[in-house]
């Protein structure tokens, strides 16, 4: 199971998500499952506008690093500029899982190291899969421990 998380907090937020999904499908990635879009307050103390977030499951013949290169290329094509960590962004696409593989190096950390701390990843995943384990922890139980607000912005794009 290959899961990507998408987020944006620069207007037009919804359009950036739509554009990212279109570009994902244009790049040898088949979207097989898609969550609703969630609106969440900023995380990390740097960005100043609420985010729209969602998760998708994709199928691809690409390897993990090829996938990373592809999504970073998509981010650049959509205008992403990496100015500051956890800052405002046109689009952010993260690899959350890549099958049952584990990567932990300078380029790629999978499963994503903050997955169990972020309601904006957990809520879409619980919607998509209910109660599965990622990185040895149950996603539903992790979500129940988070007190920050999260709400569905839109069911589907």
C-alpha cells in the first residue's frame, strides 16, 4: 500500500489539490483510493493560514526514490518554493507509506516519522482504512489521542 498525503494553505487551495491529483495521474501513478479534504489549523508554528489536507492511495511501478523524485517534480511544477520548514506552501506531497518497506536516510523517511502526531494525516487515513497499523501503531488509536480540531472541508474533489 503506497499512501501519499497532500496539503496546501495558499489560495486557491482547492485548485492546488485538484492540480496535484491531475499531475499525479499524469506521472505513472494510479489513484485507487482518495480521502475527503480536511481543513486544519497550522502545525509547526510557522505557517499563518489554515491548511487543506487529504490522503490518497496510489499504485505505481516506480520505486520509492523514483516516486519521491516524481512528487517533488510535481511540487515544483505547481510552483512550490521551499523557503522555511513547516511554512506556507502551495502544495506539499509526502510519502506516508511505501508498501511495508522502511526507509530512513537523508532523502526519504518512510513510514513518515510524524504520522502518529498529525491529525491531518490520521483522520484521512482512518476514513480510508478505519483501523490499520502503520509503523507498529494503530492509526485510529493515535487519532483518538490528539486533541487539536479537525473538520471535513469537502467530501471529494
